[in-house]
C-alpha cells in the first residue's frame, strides 16, 4: 500500500490541484489529510475537492479545524473556548477575523464533516509497519517541535507509542529523523510552506519520500488575490510567492518548543 500524506493545505486550492496530479502518477492507494485544511483563502472549495476524491481518503483534525469548530459553537453560545494557539490565548484580531470569515464560508454544510475527524489515525503501510498520523504530536495538535528539537525532550512523547513511524505536520517544514527507535517524519505544508516555494507532501510505502511539487505560483497568487479572503494579498505574496525561510521559522519555533 502506498499512502500520500497531505498536511497544512490552508485553503490553497491551486497547490492541492498540482499535488493531486502528482498523486495520480504515483500509484497512490490511499490519502491521509493531516489537518489544517482550513483556514485559508479557498476553504470550501478545498474541502469539497478533498471530499470528492475517488481514492480512499482519511482525515484527522488540526488546530485550524478545531478553531473553526470553536467559532461555530461560539456563535451559538456566545463564548469561544478554543483558539488553536500554542499558548491557548486568543490570537491577534487579524487571525480572529480570518477564523470568522472561514466559519461563514463553511457553515452549515461542513460543520458535521469537521466534527467527525479524529485526533490521530494508525495504518499498516507496506515496508514501514504501523504508522501513526497526528497533526503535531500524538498528545496535542498545537505543540511545536522541529528537526532541531533535542531528542531527550521528545523521547517521552514517542517511545511509548510502540509504532514504527509517526507522521506529523503543523510547523510547515519537512524532516525525517529518528527519535529513539521511532522514525518521525514531518510532511511539510502543502499550501503554506516555510522555505522554498511549492507544495510539500509525503509518499509512504515501501519507504518514505519527501515530495515537493512545483506549480504555477504566479497564477495561484492571482487566483488567491481575487478571493474575498481577509488576508488575500498577504497570503499570495508571503505564503505562495515568497514564503518565510526555514532558518527564520526555526528561530521562531525554538521559542515555543513543546509548550501546549
């Protein structure tokens, strides 16, 4: 069995379309969508494209989906109890505006869909064995760790799992490292990468391939700019055409490592 792992799409439909073309050529048997399909500039279109795939597709939630579900619930109760942040605190107002806009795009059609997604998923993959999929770490969708995080800090999280490999995302940068006896692979971000532009994903089975799909960035940026997404111009410029560098983001994330 060959499995494609698609993480952190963030409503970037042009990037998803490009990766799906690669998937068709890679003889993929199943797809795992590892959370943070939303928020982003084309949330309903991106979700619909994934839900309509003719391949078996599994979904797990990320902090993005949980933040949107919390907004939906908050609209009924008058209180938002989850913000999807590492600290748990309410994010800046620009992010709250994005959450509210995304909620308006998705209600009511997609609320029951997002609510059904589990926290983790485990599959047996040929050549790899038992593989656990989570958004960030098995215990938290908001925890932060990178390829540079000290192994001794991560061992208590991964050693007790008794799986051959763990696939994660959340920090938008690919890596493939051993933590004790567990292989831990970050799929990178399909729609909002840190590092070189393009769409990042994984092909699993019989080994691990860190994949990078180039696509027409200028055309994608234009499609995003004409949406009514609150940060459309910024997303096109700084998430598609010229993403932050890996070095820059590793420094940012080092300050938030393993805080829940």
